C-alpha cells in the first residue's frame, strides 16, 4: 500500500507543479514506483513540465467517467520505467469531478505504487477539495514572500480540518537577499507556520530552463535546486539529511575579494 | 425506538429545525439522530442544500459533543448546520471561573475564535487569524493576527501576549493599528489596555496596577 502526498500552496506560481515533477522524478531516481497525478483540471501543466504532453491519450476525467480503465490513462515517463503520470483534462473544469471520485482513483493507484504525488491547483475551492480528498499527507510549497506565507498558513489550517499532516518546502530562496534582510528567512517562516520543514530550494535559473525543455531539473546534478530536490526526496523516504547551506556559493572571485576586504 | 421521540424535525421557511430532547443521554440522542438521517427520514433529507438549525433546549453541551452532532448531520452532504442554540438554566451557570476558556493550538489565517468570557490561548495567532471575546484575552504565544477583547463594550478588558506583533488590536469599540514603537525586541509578555479611550501597551507586571486588585498573601 503506497502513500499519497498532495503538493499544495494556496497561492499560485510558487512552484507546486515544479515541486511535484521534481519530487516524483527524484523518488523514481531512488528506485521507487511513483505515479504523479495532475488535478489542475482545465489548466494542466504537469505533462508539459515532464515533457510528456504528446503522449497523453486519456485523462483523469475519462477515468472518473468510465470511458477508460485507470491503467490506460497512465502515461509512462520516457526516462524511468517505474514513473507514471495521470494527466488532468484540459477541456473540462474542476466541477466535472468530485472528491469521492478522486479518492477512489487515488485509492486504486495506492495499490500499485509506492508514492502518489498529487499536484494541486492554486486556490482553496473545488480543485483543492478534489486534490486533498485521497491524500495521506501534504507538502506545502511557499516562497519567502508574505503573501505566499499567508496563503500557506490558510491552507495548513484547512488541512488540519481534514486531519492531513503537512510539511513545508520553502522554494526560490535567494541567499543574498535573505542576508541583506530584504527577504524573509527560513526560521521566520517556520516559526509562523509551525509545521515541520521538509526542505529549502534555492532560486535557480536552471529550473526555468529545465521546465521549458520538459526535463525535470532534478536530472541535472550540477544544479543546486536539483540537489535540494534530491535531498527532499530522501527525507520523504525517512532519511535524515541536513538542510542545504545557502551561502556556500562563494566563487573564486568573491573569495579573492573578501581576502582583500573589498567584497 | 419506542415511546417518545427524542428528535423532532420541523420545516420552516428557510430550512429545517431539529428540536432535540434535553433530558436523555448524549449517546441515545446521537443514535436516534443517525437513525433518522440514515433510515426513517432518508427520503425527506436528500435533495438540494438545506440549512439546519439545532435547538438543544436547556441541555448543556461540550464542544466535543457539539462536533459529534454536527459531524453526524454533515454526513448527509446536503445538510448545512447553520446554528446550534441552547438556553441553559441560568441557575446552573458556574460562578466566576467558568467563563475562562482554555484553548490549545495555532489560530491560522482565515480562522476565527469567538468566545463568551475570557480566553487563554496556548499557541499563536497568525496574520489573518482572529480571536475575539467578551472578556480578556491572554495568549501564551505570538499574537500576529487580530485580537478583540471586551467585544460587547467592556472597556476594562485587556489583551496580553508573550510576543505582541498584532496586525490590529481592538478593545471594546477602540480599534488600533500598532505603531512601530510598540515593536520592542524584548522577549517579555506585554498587555494592551485602554486609557482615556486610547490604546496603551505595557509590561505584564504592570497589569496589577491597572486592575488595582492586589493578591493578598496570608501571614506576610
């Protein structure tokens, strides 16, 4: 019996889909059997980020309405044999599926997979209720901005009502801005949200490049964000991995400057 | 179920009223409620969204029992509990201390706690969350959201918090946005009070001076 983890945030644009894609891929890298489920019906993105858009035949609505079997709708990843994705429908909307139907589908998937990663749409309406219906645990994604932290707090409150335990990922941290006090720091956010921290991900341009080329960042070990996602996956598996040091990225030039006291 | 019905369901203009017997045990009441919802009134209670009022008579009910009732009704997707009313016998009201509510947890964005009497919260109030009550508010944690003490006009009410970082404070009708100078970095408990209709903040040790009710120790 696998575990279903919903990736959610409340606010849009903080990196839910990126996190889902990278966490799913990182778990597959660790040899787990993983299925990613896109519940953002009407605005599906996960397939694009994974580079699997052109392989979709059926979607989650087709499964819910009985037009196909669940196994037929699953799209196999091009890189891993044990990584699958259940795409959202692009032509319907959030009201065309009910929390009960999602719960049923997730329940079926849990029998065949170790991990189900559910990509939740932004907001706290029907789409959110669908996404959390079958989840055993939640990952809250936030960025170091007040608006995102507020929304994350709201979502954690809602998840508590559903009795779903939540852990936190702080995404797109810029070490230099945190240092100068222009950006909320990790401790501050964790103190307000009062949930366990699962990981921090530094802001990295390679993530954007990777998403556009349909290749999850986590495949590129030279990217710091990739290492961060791999660490997160290991923590999900129960390993103890220390948090990434954000400011060790001092290049040769900076060290040189520091040495002469001009940096 | 023989004999007297413990639950009477009435239709009113804007929904349904459930009249619950106030003498029988809570478990019997829940059993009958479930029975009514699942079986005998099953047909009546399906269909479009209906608002439900619960009238408990003179029964005193704990928050946990209240939740059990609401959960039972919520099982039927189309029933929405609008209000729970009870008018307990005033003679049974516990004297004095009964109106201090102790709560544990974080009040998060979008969540609201409203209580009659005083409130002791063991946890934080986050931005976007709010607590309001008719008496004093004591927060053993950080107050980062909104707090309203003396919400029915008691200007003697105070708001105390271990870490005072509110978005807004209200005492009775006075609404105050904390100025920057309140934001001391000292980790000490503070309280807000009204003086001549203006909001003030002071160290918690000064509260006894404000209240003017010193603790009297025997034999000292």
